[in-house]
C-alpha cells in the first residue's frame, strides 16, 4: 500500500459517514447485530481457528513470549467467552438517549442533558484477537463507528473475526463500514490516522507503553489512554495469610500476560517472616521467579535481587517483585510512586487500615481482599471493555458503553427570549 494518506483518509471518511447512521440506529437493530455476530462466530469457528493457527505459527517470528502467545490463542472456551460477552452487552441498557439529568429554569426553560455517541473511535491494540469483537460490539452498541488497528501478530485472527462481524452488519441492515479493520500492518498508517481529527473523534490505544506514548504524542484528537499495569498486592499485618497467599498467587499466575496481573508484592514487616516462605513456595511451584528487596532476601535467600527498575516494570510474565514495608503508609507511598495507577489490592481485616489504603492510593481501581484480576469490564458488570483507562478525565478504569458516550444539552422553551 503506497499511499497511506489517501487510504487512511478514505477509511476515516467511510467511518464518519457510517457513524451518522449508527448514532440513530434503533436499539433492536443493534441487538440483532450483536446476536447475529455471536451466531456466526459459532457457525464459522473453523474459519476462525484456521486463521488463529496461522498467527500462532508466526508467533516465534515476532519474538512473543509464552504468556504473549497465550494471549493470542483462541480456544473453544475463549470463543464461547466471546459469544457470552456479546450476549452480556445485549442485556446492558442502551446508553444512547439516556437522560442524565434535567431541570426547569425560573424562566420556564426545560434543560435536559442526554447521552450521545462520541462518533468515530480509532482503536489501536495488540495481541488479543478477542479484543476485536469486544471493541466492535461496545462501539456499535453505544452508537459509534470504529476503526480497528490490531497488531501484526494477530492479523489473520482479526481479519476472520472482522469478516464475520461485517457480514452480520450486512445481515441486519447496518452500514458495513461501521466496523473497519485497517488492512495494512505498516506502522506509519497509525500516524496518518492520528492526523484526521476532522474525521476521528477519539483515539484509544491499548498495548505497550511505547505505543500509548506514541499515540498520545501524535494524536490531534482526544486520547483515552490505557497505560501499563504495574499492579500491587499489599499484605497488611491484619491479613488472613491463607487468603493473602491465594490472592497473590491468583493475581500473578491466573493469566500473567494481562494488564491487571499482579507485578509487585508488598508485605508488612510484622508478618514477613511467616508469610513470605508460605507464598514463595506456592509461587515457585507455579514457575514464578521472585525479585526481592534486600530485607526480603534475608528471608528468601534463593531469590534474585530487585533493583529500582524492577519495581516500575510490568513483566507480563511469571516474574514478581517483592518488597517488605513497615506499614500501610509506606505501602501507599510505594504504590503511588512506582505504580501505574491501574489496580492495587490490600489484604487485611483491619477496617481503618483498609479505609486509609482506599482513600490514599491513587489508582483507577483499589481493591480490598480480592485479586487484582477483577479489574475488568466483565467482572464489573460492563459486559466487556474497550480498555482500562488510567486517565482521570472522562473515563477511568474499565471503559464500557457509557464511557464511549458524551452528552449534549437539549433545551425546550415556549417562546422565551433573552433580555
């Protein structure tokens, strides 16, 4: 593809045109599309698996780790999960046209604030092909058109899923260009899309830190950022140690290659000598490598030493950094200084301590006595998510249907004029 400027302008123009139609589409038509997409995913699973196998075969060529390859792989369970996520989105209230608030002014004007779609979403993401379906479903259900730009490592899988969802759009009478997949893996295409602020209303990057920094620096339109997940578990002196062990192991091992996986374990000095050998045995049996501070290594001498960079690293692998702290204040300070404001958990039965942690940790999700893995759109009742925002404006945490809308004021009068 030689002329990326012309190509990206064409795609963005088609999206803008489709967005106008999708914005006013009936809720029943959007639901029909979601259900038809789920139906076709089941009927055409062999097509999806063949495409996914081509991506898996090329994974070593791209230098993907085992965890990254797992993120890429589609299985019967994951395809069933896609269909279930689509059905969950069907059941969620349609946000378009929702009345947020209203009031009658002293002059008789009725001022109402209602939800409206953002318009055209340019979504850039990596690895996981299930995100193709989640993002398309959320954008169209919330009345938006979407331009999907997946990573080269999932190209064939994304193409197969996109064909299915496009065919479903045709089947229900919605514009096929409401969901478009960028046909080129040339990274320069992203830069061209980011210049089309007259056609694209918001950019959402979901992937590695370098991708998000690039999009944030180059985009002329607003960006909802999904920065890296340096997530913590703090085990307090008031913790149930068996609970803390299970939460830590789950947060690190259940799916280590995702953004809400635990990357750092902080342990209160008062229970470190008892807890660290317990949790280390479980972690090591699961294949986790520990990188420990000097105080932790006195208890776990077989571990590797941790440096400053370790405590700022999103490993996305079976690696966990460990640090002993003297209390909740030091844990809070460490999280706010070294974390990415994504997801952080405290394990404790001491209510004042948990309340202090919740009030002072500046993250999109702060969790008490549960795994960091629960910061997820499906787990929070959003059906699915287009990303987990670490921003503070407009959208924070899992971004579902409502986060893909804005609002406008609608004013009804009876002949009032300004004096």
